[in-house]
């Protein structure tokens, strides 16, 4: 160890004599060299008057420097006469014991007491030599602490061992990742009651008690857990890292791994984690994390470590969440659970109202459901205490994270934890929910549409759980609250295996890229040199994972709409960060590059409408799609997740929501209000029967809606005034849609290249340009034959518009929502302009609109 | 090492126990309080006799009666250099822990003969050589105590098996 002169010396000091030579054995406090220093002291002097007087004088004093270390002196960097002006390295001493491993304040290698202050001479605390805790330890206070060097050594050894076994390390979280636990007595009651609808699902729920705790804990394995662990233990050395208490962690680990064949003693609980509320890989792997993979349902507690595979939270006991979440930072949640039409809902329609939803209709969304439901299930409903839910302000988050530093707050957390459990015991959220379900079943049987039904639907929707497909004429059937249909582990297993394979493929490559001959030569002996070389070439699992993951959503540009709570910075939201780890680019507004809009099914936001207008280019999907991608590590087919696909350009789609509207069961006033003109259009488009009535009704809503949400989002044909001619409106609209469809695609193309877009923006002034465009279009468009008749209709339409245009301009002033959409419309009108140049009235009307277009179009283009 | 040791203890007795049974109560209290505890340097294994119970004095301000009891007990005190037997409770990569009675002793890798190698086979960590010697959780080990440190009611010890006749015991 290096020996420095302490800061406390009265510098400058001058070395006067060396007392030891390199190679000498020195004991503690042995003199190394003599030196002299200067200081000012008061001295009594007799002055000229004969009085005694204090006088400050500078004197030189001799002193001896003593070594605080013992061992053999390997070098002494001093010469006689040298002046030291500050802290200087003076010697290197090879100690007999470096006290690199310490246990309970004792050096584990020599048995010396490290907490003892050895002498007046010590400057370094013995305990400072070993500060790193690498053991998942039962010993609490008496942990084994090791020094940095020792840690590095141990780490290398561990890596070599793993490489020999061709394994990586997997850190597993317990709650909501591989299991879910609750303390609600209801579970016990249901479990012992075969007539209970939840009996099936609860069959393999284990129960246990903790010492000094009267509560019974019910434990549900994630489906396929045993196989998963067994399979993974072939590829990974498994560790448990949980924020639960030591007892809980041990018992749960024993349950999921009887005999401890998989986890051994590698269990780290919050008792060993220290007061922090986060998990740190450094706690277990202080040196190198390149061979570590983490699975956890919370990304924030890991600070989104690159080694993390975030899994969808397992939520079997609905509404219970993570019983140990008091020890974690507050969880951010998506504002709205993706609402999926549940089987229950679909079932209810025929029951409650005499709607004739054909079975084919019911089936389609069901099939989609099955796929869609699972990934969306993990969006946990609020935890029992409302405090743990909803928006978490940044300040809150910081407070809660920083708060965990002292014992008091740990106590608080414990208290909070107890309260959570107590309230769960008292409130029995599961029982309540089941009761609501049962009540709804009763009601449904009687053919009534009641608040209970609504409420139950609400619950089911919240859960986003798939209901078993049961014939609705089954009289005895009660809906079961608990579903056992999670497939996350299957996907996770595959993903982990591919990470493992990729890692060792890289590793092999690295090894063979090195000196092949030498490696081959050394291989049988497994010499140290070779393994050291291996370790240098070691690939990083985090990098490999990132590479694999970023391919998943690479090139995908996401916009979130109606999913992230208002007032939360999109880029700090869990789901968004999660998406980014998969290579997706997230923007706040829809841009040219946007490929997907993640939206909430209940709300048709401005962005959704905007996206719908871009044609098929932007897929509007529920967040279920995203979660499916996260879980499967591939860009899954968007189709089952498409929402709002009744947008005009995609044609009419049999969305369940749409049918519900037809049946008139679920259309709450809210939803009606949320309807926009596009939806209305589509309705009339598909079902000409109820064309005029709802559209007119919606008309006002639209205006409000647009005023609120869509300042520059609209289209010529979306003007409310259009509804005025309802006679041939449907036919016209259909054709217009088609026409616009081809146009819109065209107008999208210029978005790609600036060149064309500028050409387009100037096309109003240069008819020649137009002509060309028109021709090209005619070639492309399959509907060219009907051009004539269509144009006539158009003319008619435009004629009647002349009046409406005036109205419109005033409406436009109001909100700008009617603002006409960019080049598409302009182009369109231009086309007409050209071919029907003799129609003066029309031209005048168009000119008026064109002027508007130019402004708005210009704006829109400037923005996009 | 075990000793018979004489000690003294002052124990307060709550007024509700003031009766003819007071001496029994105070005896019980002593057993409850002291047996199995660690004084910091030694472990009280069992109290084998009470030598004297003093006249109680009422402690000012509380109303509690203070008894001074001298008693004789079997105590266990580990010494540096002592050879003891114990059971391995946990094996980690840089050593293993041995329970010697209530004392937890850590044997670090430097104190383990080099032929005993750490291995993680079958997820049960152990130190083993190829000749059948194995140290894993549950095995009996004889070790020499190399260092002891005591804190309030706690003792820590470091052990070594790097010597002849030390190490895992054959069952």
C-alpha cells in the first residue's frame, strides 16, 4: 500500500535523515525518516528596558516521521535535503495482510480488529479498506465486506465459472413478475368452495404465513413458471432480487423453487438492500454487469438499466397490485386502461337489448380480443390505496426516492405497507368486484339494463381481462373475476434464450477472432492466460439485448394520444421509455415520419383524427399493440389492435364499438360527444338507414369538439354546413371519399420529398403543373370512367356550397376547425377549376374557398 | 470454552408482584432475562444456581423494587486460538459461515486450504476437493478461531481451517 504524508504536517518540511532502506521490514509506528519544520512560537525576551516581553519568533524543529503501515518497504521515494510542500507519496509498503475481506469489523484473512483505532498515527480507518458488499446475505449486520481489488478478482472468477458453464446471470424480481401475492381472505374462501366461479383459477394458489404475522398470504404463480424457471436455469444462473422482506422472499423462493435447485441462496431482499427504494445492479455485481440480465415489472426502480427486460406486470388478483409496492417508488400508470370489448359486453348486448348482432360480428372482435386482451391485462388497476395510483408528480417521485434515506422513512414505509395489507384484509376488493359481477349476471338474466350491469362492464373493462367464451344461455354461469391466461413467460423464455444464444455466439466469435492457434493450444489446460483474454473479449449482454430490442420497433415513430396522463412529460413516462428501449422514436405531435398512433379506444382525440386523415400510412392502435410488441420482441401484426379504424380511408370496419352504437346499448352520452364527423360520415356511409338523424345530432358536437381539440385539423368536406343537403349526401360522400383517398395518397407522397411539395404548394398559380398531375392521376385512378358523372355531382355539390361557404367563413373565424385541409383539397378544387372553367358561379365559389385554402394550406405545410 | 462463572445482576420488580411470591418472581425474571444471552464477551448458557438475593430497595421515582441477585451460570467464552466445532450455515464465494453455538464465525477463502475449491454445482455452493472433502451448508467443520471482536451483545469471529486436522469432519 502506498504511504503518503498526512495533510496535517506543518509543510514545508525538510527531510534530514533516512532511517530505513527499501527491503526493510517495518512494524507499525516504526520511524521512517527525520525531518525538520518551521513554526512561529512566542518566546519571552527581556527587552532593552529590562521588562519581560512575549515575542513571536520562527524556529526550526526536528521531528520523526513514523509509518502507519506495517510490512516490507518496497520503495522509499525520498532523498536527504528534499523539501515536501504538501501531501506526497513517500513510500510503498507491501503489507502482509491488506485486510481486503472483512466480517463484523474483523479482517477475515488475519483476524485483526479493523474497528480499533490502532494508534495516534492512523489516518485511514481499517474498515475503509473493504466497503463493498457482494453477498446476498442472511447475516444482516455482520455482512462480509470486501475491497475493490478483491471484488474484481471475485468477479473475474465468477465470470470464468459462468463461461465454463455457458451461462449468463439472470436477476429475477418476485412480485408481479413471476408471482402475485395477496392477503385477502376471500381467496381462501373461494379456494375451498368448488361452486365458486373462481375455483378453477384458484386451484394452484398456494398459501403461507410469515413468522410473527397472523395474515395468510395467497400466492399465485405466473402460468408456466415452473417450466420457465427450470428451462432458464439451463441458460442462466438465477438470482432473486426483491423489495419484499427477507422472510417473505425466502418463503416465496422456497415455494417457486422447492429444494432451491435453481436459486440456491442467491436471494436478496429489502432487508439487505439498505434503505434505498431502488434496486441497483451494483449491489450484486459491483464490477461488471456485462453478463447480467434482469427481469422485472418495474423499470423505474432499476433506473431503466440497459440490462433490464421489463416484463408486463402479472396481475392475477385483480386490484391488488404488488403488496410490497410501499417500498418502491410510486408507480406511473397509463391514464386510461385500454378498453376492449369484453366477452361479457358482447354477451350482454343480445341479453339486454333485442339487438340482432349476428354471431359473425361477435366472433371477429372476440378473436381479436384473445390476442389483444392478454398484453393489455397487465395495465394494473389501481392499487388498493388510492395513493399509489395515478399521476405521480415529479416532485413526489423525487421526494419518495430521496425520502428513503433514513430509518424513519423506512419505518414509515413499513407502516404504510401494514396499512395497505390491513385495508386489503378489511376491504376485500376482490369480493366486492365479484359481487358486482354476480349482480350484473343476475340482472342480465332478467334482461334488464341496469346500473349494476354498467358497473360490471366497467370493472371488466378496467381489468382488460378476457372473459371465457361461454354460451350466454348457460343459466348457472357466473362470471369469474380471476383469469389465469397469462402467456408472458413463454415469450420471455424465448427472448431470454435468444439473448443467451446471441451472447455466446458473440463470445465465440470474439474468442476465435483472437489468436486462434494460441487459444486452441491453451484450451485443454484452461490456462489463466486464455481466460483472461476471454474476459477482455467478453461481449456485453446489455449491448446485445439493446441491439436485439432496438430492431423490434426500429423505424417506428410513435405518437401517444389520450394514453399518457395530461401534465406528464411524455418522455419521462414509463411506457414511453419502455417503447424507446425497443428502438421506437416517440414524438409529441404527428409528423411526416409518424407510423403509429397509440391511442385510447374511448377517446378520439385530435391526433387520432389527424392521423386518420393521413390514410393508411399511420396505424392507429391501442396500447395493447405496444405491449404485445414488448412482450414478444417482435413487431406484431397491428390489425387486431387497430382502433378507430372506421376512419374513412380504411373503409368501414366492424369495430365492436361501432356495433354497440348500432345496438344502442353502450352509447353513453360521453361517447356520443366524442364522436366526430369522420365517424358520423362512416356511419352514414355504411348504414344509409340512419343517415340524417345522428349526423345532424352530432353536428353540434362536432363543432364543439373541433373547437376544443382541433384548431387546425379539418377538411373542406368536414364543414358542418355540409350536412345541409342530405338527399344525395351519402352517394356523394362515398365518391368523394374514394376520390380523396387517391388524392390523399398523392398528397402524402410530396410529404416525403421537399421538392414535390413545393411544386404542389405552387400548383394553384401554375395550371400547367396541374394538368400534368391530373393526367397522372387519371392513369392511376381506376375510377376514371365515372369521372364525368362524378364531376357533375361535384358541381351540384359545389353550387349548393356557395351559400354554405359564407357560413363557413364565419364558422372558420370561430374556431379554425373548419380550416380546410392542405394541398389535397386545394388540388382537388384546382382540378375542377380546370375542367369546368365555364362554370362561373362555381368558379367564384371555389375562388373564395381557394383563398382560404391557401392560407390554411400554407400554415399546415409550414407545420408539417 | 465453558466455565462456571459467578455474576451479579440488578433487576427491578414491578409493584404488582410485591407479595410473598416476590422472590420466585424475581428468580423467574432473572432466568428469562439472562439465559441464552450474550454479554459481549461470553454467552450465558444456563443459570445453575442463585447464590443470594438481596433485600429489595424501592427505586426512587418508579416504585419498582430493585433486587441485586448474584448467581452462578455456565458460560461459554470463545478465545482466540481456540479450536471449536460448528455447523456450516452458508457458503458464499469468498468463504463460508459457521455457527458455533450462537457465535457466527466466518472462514474466508484465505483461511481455507487451497485444494478446497469453490464450486456452484447444482446451485448449492460448496468448497470441495477431489478427495471427498466437502464444505457445504449443513456440514460439520472444525476450525480455529483467529480473531474475535465483541460489540454490545454481539460477537464476531474469524476462523481458519488452514491447518492440519482442521476442516470438514467426517460423519
